[in-house]
C-alpha cells in the first residue's frame, strides 16, 4: 500500500485529528513494540528469536482492519444506531445459500463416508454436524483465507480496542510455529485472525487441533481429515453428548409460556411432551430422549419456528455463540443426513424497528428488574423471555419478541 492510500485509510477508519501521529511514526512504534514488548513475552513462552523474526519478517500494520486505536488517538464516541435495522432471523436462513451448503454437504458425506465414520467412532460427533460446520466456516475449504495471521494479530495486539485478547492470540500463533506445527507462510487467517478451514483462533488450534491423517502435522489449512477431526475434538471437549440429537422443531401450545425459554430452564423432554409440546413433523420424541433434558428455544418468539433443544445445541454454540448459527448447523446437518427439508414454520416479518430502539426497550426492562443479558439491541433468549414475562404481567398476549408496538411502551 503506498503512502497516499495508507493516509487515506487512517483518515477513513479513525478520523484522526490533525495532531495524530503520522503513519510512518506509528509504523516505527509498531516495530519498536514488537522487539521491546512482544518479543520478551514470546521468549517467556519458549519462542526462539529466530522463529519470532521469521514470523514478523516484512510485517507492517494493516490499517484496513476494524476497531483500531492508533497511539495518539482517542476512542470514537459511540454513535446512536439510528440507521441499523433490527431484522428478522429469516435472513440467516436464505434458501439459496442453505440449498447450496446442503447439496455440497451431501456429496461430501458420500465422498468421505469412511473418514467421517472413523472420526465419529473416536469422538462421538456425527459426520453431518462436522460437515455442516465445515460448510458454514469455510465453504468446505473453498473460501479464500488470504490474510497473514501475524499481520492481523500483530496489528490488533498493538492498536485495537481489545489488545489483550489479541495479544494472547498472537503469542499462541508464535508458539504454533515455534513447535513446528506450521510454517509462517502456512499461517493464513481471516481478517479477524481465525485460521484455516475450521476457523480456529491460534489458542483454539493449540488446544483442539489434531493430526488425524497421520502425517505428524495438525494441518487445518490443507488436510480434510485434520480439519474434520479437529472440529469433532473441539465439540467433544466442550461436552458433546454422543447419541443425542441437537434438537427438534416443535409446536408449542398456548398454555406453554414462551417465557420458559432458555438452557437454564431445561427439564426432561417428557415434561414438555406432557405439557402438550409436540414435534412439528408429527413424529413422537425418540424414546431415548424422553428422560433426558431439553430446553425451549424460540428464536423469533411466537413469530417463527420453535424447538426443543438438547445440550448438544448449546455445545454447537460454543463454536459460535449465536442461536441462529447453531440452528443453521443443526438444520443443514439434518438435511444432509435425513431429508432436504428446511424448518417447517415460517419466520415472521420485522419492520420499522431500529437496534437502538430495541436497546432502549432492554434498558427499560433492566430498570424493571429483568435480566436481559445486556442492552445490545439484539434479542437473545434472556431478552425474549423477559419481554414475554413483562407482557404477561401487563395483561398482554406474550409474543417474546420485539415489535414496533412494544418499542413505543418503553
């Protein structure tokens, strides 16, 4: 990047005042920081000087990354999210995208049938779940993952708004090359520093990546066997329960309040069934599941599909802490393994609501003593059930989801 483009990047990203230090001066500070600050910590973690220098050879700051705070600048004031829409979960389940992921997943399930069977035998995680995560994270290894992890993490550890998080990760990345698990040139990541086909941060690589093809390397960049087995090991270590499903799309009768949602309100699935909850497919809950616990999950409240989720659903969320991510993985896995059917119930439309309005509603609920999981303008399960409880106490039909009418009450 030439001097003009670098200067333009800074002006665009951080809107630095006239007194802000020049790009060249900050670059010099970065190089000094590498040697005087990062290197001593890397050394304490057993990294050799030779490997440290190899990792950062030719590395400069990446000014295009988000959330940067160069030396001499102040954090930008948070602007009111007046233009950010609060959207329906439906967009996460775009049919064209899901159909493509499922079609490729079915082909790969057949191609890697033996491999997936071996992995499931060792780790207990179904191949369809592994394929679904692989497809979501890197389009089955086809997605471009072009960034130098040391440039990304070095930049963020030096001048991001979350320096300590990325400092930990850049040290982990240095340990990876020092132990010979990968070469610096192999260490390709996303713009956020997540590496390879399963999109592991370096610390996750050290803890969960495995060598399953027997070549002595934990190659999550080029080995399908290592990629899939590493995902399986990650889920197993986070508590995947072998032999259990991830969840079931369900029909929730009106006598079962949507305010009962959440993993902290799990109960035996037989209790849900006795209360009138049924599978939307018309099939009975598997006999083996009835005595085991499940949670009510209603990602759009009464305006969308509902589920009885098993603990495995929440294990998937350890990979990406999002209800919609875990539902995507679960649905794609079901469609790969069983039949190519999307969720049966349709998603309700959301219109005329901005995220700052949802945040205001959350703040209002907090003042009333509700635990909404944080006022962030998003509707997690704690926000949804708090809405439902408040509605019920105020003589309203519980919907457990933000709406334009509800927003006006706060």
